[in-house]
């Protein structure tokens, strides 16, 4: 056992994974595990790299070993990833079961809601995933609102205003996710709400929307909005999901011709300067205003795409070769089950 060599190979493998180089990542992570088989966390990393290559059964084997780790953090990560793998396959019971196990040992599980009668008590639904997931899966609060439940939504602080002011249906309250103590509420994570309402996601995939209160739009607009980079804070997925403006534009060359390109992308100063584009303001309500004045949005799989599609705008999403579990059914079985009626999915070659 050579722990130093293994640790270095593991870190190098993670770096290659983050750089969207799964082939090299797999080689390095296999080397790391060969020299430090007791460290099951390496298998979680290896499973992620294998999934980038579409090697689902090899990834599953890694996660199955890692869920037996003595380390709680490793078990949680392996269970979450194993859940996503089964959801990707459409094996809903197994997917939701293992995804729920990501919270093993948390004290807030005592007060987590399991679908029982609320008897007029408020329920706190908190976003445990990305900001785009909050925009997409907020639709699952609607059945609760329609039956008269008091729904409190806890999201990232930057999203509070848009959910308070622009959501098509009223919520009891919208609060900062970082400011709530889950043990003090009847609560459920947003992803945990889905299997209680729509285990196979068939209702959610056929959603007609809109999610947002929509103003009159400029039907003669020649603007096309583009967003080419996912959240840079998500180091593991940023390079894998992101693209370049040119690649986005090339997916719709005929529509882009004679159109005005505007950026819906924040940050990325060098790219904005190179293309003579103005960076978008870091404000979701301002982004929604810009989206309303576009005839088409072209984006990678990030929050802007969900915001635009929820506004019932035509959206094209450029996906990686192995896409997220949410898109798998639409790509492989039913192109109409895309979560939004005017959404078109395009996979990278």
C-alpha cells in the first residue's frame, strides 16, 4: 500500500475529471485505488468518471462497493450517485430509495415529511440541489398549493425575489436556505418531493407551464440569447457541461443569421470582450426580463435554460455526450417528454 502515491493519483484524477477528461481520470483513479483499496472514496470519484464515459455498469459496481464504506461521507456520496444512476436508467424505485439515503445520520430526518396529512401546518420545501433545479422542480409545489397547503420554499438568497414576485402560483413564503433550521420545521428537500407526487416523473416531463408570470413580449424581436457556461462553483461539472459561444451559435446557424446576439451569461469577462457582448447582470429577475425580449434562447444545461423554458420561450439546450438523468428518457425513448413544451435537446458529437 502506497498511500502518498494513491492520494496524489486520486487528486490528479479529480483534476482530470473536472477538466472533462474522463479517460485520463479513469486511469489515474484506478491507479489510486490499486494502491489504497481501503479508501473507498476513490471509488466514488471513479464512478463519476466512468459515468462521463457512459460506462454505467462499471460505475454501479464502484458505488455498490463504496456504500459499504466505514466513512459516513463516502457512504452518503456513493448512495446519492447510485440513486442518480438508477434514475438515469429509469429504475425509479431504486433511484429514489438510494437518493434518499444521501442524508444518512442527519438529525433533520426526524422532522422530514413523508406525505402524511399536514393538518394546516406549513411545510418547508428546501432546495438541496442547484439553482436550475429549483427553477425546474418548483412545479412540484403546485399540487400542494392547489390543495391548500402552506408551502414555504427555501432557496439560494439570489432566487428569493424571483420566486416571491414572478412565480405563477403564490407560495406562503420564500426564505433563504442558509437561514432555516430544518429540525424546527415539517420539511422535505425539493428532490424528495418528486417521488411523493410523481415517482416516474411522467407528470413533470409533460408540464405545460408557464412557471413564471409572463408580460407581453416583443413578437418582432430579432434577439437570440446565449448562455455558454454552467456554474463555475460546481468544479466537477463546470467544464463538462460548458461550451463556447461559437459552438452554441453553430447549432442554430440559420436562425442566428440576421439576428442580434445578446448574452445571458454572467462573468466570463474575456469572452464577452472578445465577442463585444455585454455581460448579463447577476439578477434573476433582470435575466427574465431579457429572456422575454428574445425570440430564442440557446444554452448549455444550466439555470438560464430552465428560467427561459419556464417562461415558455423556445429554448435549445446543448448537452454533453452523457447527459444528466433528467434528459435521458427524452433522448432515448420519448422526445416529447422534455419537461418543457418548447424545448429542444441537442447532444454534443
